[in-house]
C-alpha cells in the first residue's frame, strides 16, 4: 500500500482547515450523530451531486468512512455470499479484497488498452449469469486514468438494462479529469437502470485521511427499496463516519454565495496535456527490455537504481504494466521521466 500524497506536494484548501478549526471550537460536533450521516451533510451531498435528470434527496445518501467504506456498503447491500459481480480488469484492488472478504465471487471484464481502456462489452456480456447481481464501473478510472465517453457509458447501461442488472459506479475521481474528455455521471444517462454511485471528499479536496465518503442511490423506479434499507442498517456497523468532518460538508459542497468558502473552492480544476485524470497505466515491452522479467522486476529495479517509485500492474490485475501518478511538480516529473528513460536504455 502507498500513503496518499506521500511527497506532500498537494495541500487541501486552507478554507477547509479554517472550517474544521471553527467547528472544533464550537464544541457542537464531538458526539455521535445518525449512523448514515447528519441530515445537513446528506442534504448538501444530495444538492451538490443531484442533477435535473437524476435528482437526489437526503434520504438517498449514506455517509461512510471514506469512499472505501462507501464501496463496502454498496457491495454488501447488493450481494450475498455466493453471488457474483462484474469488476474491471485492471481495477482498484480494494474491490476484489472486499468481495473475497464477504465471499462474493469476482468476475473480471477486460478493459482494452488499445481503445483507451474502454470495457470489452462482448466479454462483459459473456460473464453474465443468473447469479450476477451487479456491474461495477470505475469512471474516471484508477489505475488507467481514462475517462469514458457518454456513448460508451450508454452502451454499458444498455447491457445492464438488457440483463436487468444494477450498476455500482465508483465516481470518486468525477470532475477531476483533464483535457477535453468530459465526465458524465452514469445516473444522468439512464431512466431505468438503478445506479448506486460512490464518492467522497478525498480526491476533490485532497484530504484522504479525513475519511468521509458517501453512497448515492439513484433509483427512480423504487426497485432498490430493500437495498436502501440494507444500506442504512450497514451504516450502523461503525456508528457513523467522522462527525467533525461531516459538519463542514455543507460549507464546502454548497457554500453560501459570496462566502470565503465559495471564493476559495470555486476555482475550477483545470489542467491540460492529458485526456484522463492524474494516473496512467504504462505497458512494459519485455521483448525490448531484455533484462526485465516482468512488472514486479521492473518496479523493484527502477526503485533501487533510479529512486523512482511506480506500482506494478499486478496490483491491479494487469501483469507487465505499471501505474504512474502525475501529482508531483513538473520539475520532479521531468527528472523522473529522464531517469526512467535512462533505466530503459540501460536494460535493453
């Protein structure tokens, strides 16, 4: 595992720190609150992430301990031991770890690197059976860094509708994409397929250690009534997420017009030079790098010889790839890429 923001290059907005200090000193947020989250926080999440085409209310929101906690709740509410779920390959390893912990069968659908990591829909369809209870889609993708087009997302939803299978959408990187590829929340693209989306504060505000995430239930036709009940019951396992951090959610997600929070946070996320988000998967040509056995060998030698740290693709179910992250300053990235090039020349 890697500690998020280990190089300390990214800092959360100071207005968040000020809000936490202010709310701490108020002495109003030291106790337990509703296990699914405070009413104010859930209402703010519903307002911020609800759309005209996919509205939300506070009753559609369950707050969890980080997005990882939200993913666990989302999975457990849908699937029983022995059920199966379709997961992306490569994909975030937590999905498989949680499924195995709860005796849920993982069926991995391929993502195609030659098509910017789009899902192989033919392969996905071949994995569906009567016991398939959900399809998990991660967009924007970690580890691939890809952002799916509206057309591709609609095709996935079409497959889900054909098979009467709901979608779990991990959209923690939503609205953090770079370049011209727009992010589309999956729930906005269907009127029939139930979509349970997960998100959190971690990536948007650079505070993964503050541990607040959420489940958002988009269920226009009320087919997930029992699942929704299960989600609220599952939230009781930890008696709720961090109450202090929840207290600032309305300040940062739905700031008052003209407030310091709005002026500080409504600056856009900009960027350029990439068609996805701030991670990418890179293929290893072992036929060219003659002294490199596989991705594990490359990552170990690259760290030892050049002090450049990348993650082996096997962490994400994709051998002979490695994942890089673009969150370091430009000069650090430039130095790392020079070292990587020298490493590759040396091992040909």
